[in-house]
């Protein structure tokens, strides 16, 4: 059961119920086509990996790719990051959040749609286990500035070395494309204070 039917699971989600095992659980908000998720799941079979994706097309593609690889440690939910954070996750249940290349909504009238806002960050902090991590990347200079301001203003987190935090993680499809294009990649890494 890679594709999670929210009508068939308890809410908040209990990892042993969802994954049929109790293991450290990481969450990707916005899986896109699933390159990062599937490579990470293959490299870390001892960890549970949950991803949410709003786009039906990308959600289906990601589910199909995970199924073809036979990844038993992956679950996918078609929903928004906000639904996940404010309705579906139990307190202190997530070991790592990955938010990689979220939509920068560059037009000023769309800025209210940006994911990085104080309320979303507070919800991630609530869902993170003590010492849990938040790992973020963006290629959009303006949005990276906003992300840095939101993260910098949050209490209860400590900045950690981003290069070290991302060192053994796969790249997303976006990241590979952006690096070829010569774009600057902005990386952020925080740890929840115990």
C-alpha cells in the first residue's frame, strides 16, 4: 500500500499502522516526480519515508515509480503540506522534514501561497521529534531570502551545517537541472532543540 487512502487510516497517523513497523520516519513535503524520495528510500531501507504531493499527475507517477522499485518503506499521500501538518501528523512523530524546491510563487500577488510562513514552521516544529531536523533547499534567490528570514525568526531551532546535513542525500531532479543551468542552490538545515 504505497498510495495511502486517508479514509482507511487513523488520524493523526500512527507510523506502525501505516508502515506495519516501528522505525524512524522522515517526511518529504512536495515529492514531485519522486526522484529524491525513491533514491533515499532505496539507500535507507531501515527508515520509513512518507511524502505528500498536491499534483495528481506527480502523485501517481511517484507511486508508480516507488512500486516498480518494490520500495516497502515508502508511503505517499495526495494532499497539501498544510493538511499534512495541521491535521495528519502526531506531535513529535517526525525525525526529518525535507522541503526541497517548493514553489516560490514569484508573482507578488501569489506570495500568500508560499509554503514558508511562521504558522507552517510552527506546525513542523510541533511534529518534529526532539533533535529532529528540517532540511530545505531553494533555487529562487528572492524566496530563499524569505525562507532564511522565516527560519531565522523561529525559536526552538538551532541552525546546523547545511553542507554536512545534505552530504549523503540524493539530489532532486530539479536540483540536477538547476545545477546544469548554473543556478545558485540555497540550503538550510535546522535541528529542533530538545
